[in-house]
């Protein structure tokens, strides 16, 4: 009864909730656009609840909430708290995920494509990732190797066909030098696909899937559908990583009411600045925002260009998703605009605010 009464006074605003057990330990962290509605759902009987949610309900003895101005801040705060606290039910209620990298060892006669928990340190190798789900990465790589017929299970030194050669999954790498050029062409096409430069392989795999379905080869069609889903997931993650590594200053605006909004300055996976404003005299407001942005950049931490690491990918994905969601409006701000007087900065702020009016 105590918890239900506590839920009744929650506001219908964005925020994060922290579920606790009898010892006061945080066992689950969640986010919500409407805290009252979301937390209330845990204390209602519903057949839609999974077994793990039912178990969580029986363990909850108290909860805390942290209010945020926007849903975006709730996303980011939830991510940070889960990383810091590592609550038991957050680990249990999500599929086990192990970060993975795709390493392509270009110095080999027949460059190897391998999935690993760590990026290759070999200067001659190409590294892609990190990706959050190793299983997805392995399915995608298997599909590419199978479609491109480089799924050799023998050795080029044996000069005898492997089992996969007889199954049509190996072009004959195990037979020696005869297919070196053809193999290299396939490796280059796979690299172009994974870096988003050429989607020809993807289109070929889609045709193969459709052809199999038309010929009632449903097992093959389903297998290639799974391959394609995994590859699309990898391409999306690479887009997020590339976007983040560009290291741009992003000015984002999200309106809270008809007269109030919150403005953020974001760089990489960090919120450098966030402040609430009220619409009033536009030119005065623009000058105030310009000053606030410049002061925040001087006081904030510098973000040096580097590869996106495991610890950054979750926040980077939240930021990328939110910018693409249509729930906000944003513009890229060159560093030089923030370091000196620039009419272009004022014009961009003006344009961003007017886009929401």
C-alpha cells in the first residue's frame, strides 16, 4: 500500500526511476517519458508482464525517482546510472551482450575476417566496431562469407578441396593460387559494404532471398533474411560510430511548452551544456544563448579525436537516435564560431529557434 500511495503523487514528467530491495540496494534502473504512468505499471497485474518483470515486482520494496526536463536527458541519465550501479535486474532483463569487433587481417595472402572481443593492434589490419551484440556480428560475417563463397574450412597449403568447396560455399581457396585475385576482389567488396561505400553485395543477398522464397525454398530464404537483418544492424552501428568520431559540436533544441525550451551543446557522447530558456525578445535571447555556449565550451572538457570505445557506444547511440527521431531540432556548430565573434552563430541559433515556432 505504501508504494501505491507513493506512485499516486508522482508527476507525469520525464525522468529516471530506481527500484530498490529490502536492503535499499538499487536492483533496477529505468527511464520514462511519463514517470507516473510507467512506475504505476509495475504495480498493476497484467498478463503482459514477463516472468522477469513479475520477479522484479515481488522484489521491489521502495523506489526513488530523478526528474529531468526532457526525455533525452532521461535516456542519458539512465545509461550513466546503469553503467555506474550495474543493477541486478538490468543485467537479467536484457539479452547478454558482449562487445565485439570485426578484424580483417590484410597482410595475409588470403586476408582473414575474424570476430573478436578486442580490436586488432596489427597496423596492417582493418578494424570495425565496437558492436554490442557478438551474436549479431557472427551471423553477419557468416552470411557474407557464405554469399561470397569464402567460407573455406581447409588450408591453401593442402591443395585439396575442403568440405565447403563441395557444398558450393568455398571458391577454392584450399586449392592454392588459382583464386587469389577473385578472393581479394570479394574481400574488397565486403570492406566497401561494411564501410557503407558500396551496397552491391547487400542487393545481391536480397535477390537471393527473394529468389529462394519464389521457389519455395523457405529455409534458405529465412536464413538469408537473418543474414540481412544482422548486416543492416552492423551498418547502422558503423554509421553511429562514424557520426560520433566526426567530433562535431551539435546544438540541439527541444521545446518543453509553447514558451519554454531546453538547449544543449553536445560533442561526441557528452552533453557539454544544457539550459532552459523562455521565449521572449528574440535578439536578446540569441545573444544570451551565444554567451552561454561560449562559456560552456571554455569550462568543459576537451574531446580529442579518437576511435569510439566500448564505454562510449551506448551514449553515442542514444544521441544519434534522438537526433534522428524528429523530437528535437539540431545544427552543427564549427569550433571557430564558438571561439570568436561570429554572425553565423547568431544566424544558426535564430534559424534553430524559428524552426520550432
